[in-house]
């Protein structure tokens, strides 16, 4: 966790795919016209979130997708992310509750 400014923190989250979850992720990419090259052995992805504790908004700064052997499949960064309100009870809300103390 890192603080960038008063009331704004950054935190990494990790999502590990089940076989079903990986297949769903790939189907979603296909449905949206996105590449699935190299995603035969999709394993997990890490996401860097920026959370504004005061306004209860968050945004995604970076995403890194790995295969089951730990090799990077895809990496993308977003310099100035659009912050949206954090949905109560969501993963983002769980992060917020843990880092905004």
C-alpha cells in the first residue's frame, strides 16, 4: 500500500482464475472484440487500484495478466484513471475498509 496524496492510497489486488473463471474471462474478451493471444493457460491477474478514502471512489491504475507458469500475458497502465463510486459490499469496498483507516 502506498499513499499518493492525502486521503488517496494505492493497493494491489490479486485474482486467481478457476478453470471456469478463466474461460469466462476469455469469452468476455472475445465478445468485446479483444485479443486472446497467449491466454491458453490463463492463471491470475494483479490490479493496482487507487482509492480516494474521503470520497469513497476508486479507479484502476494498472493491470497485469499472468499465465499459469507466471509469465506476463498482458500488462496495461492507465495514467489518470476515471474514479467511480465504490459499490458497498464489493471487493473495492473491502479494500477501502482495510486501507482507509
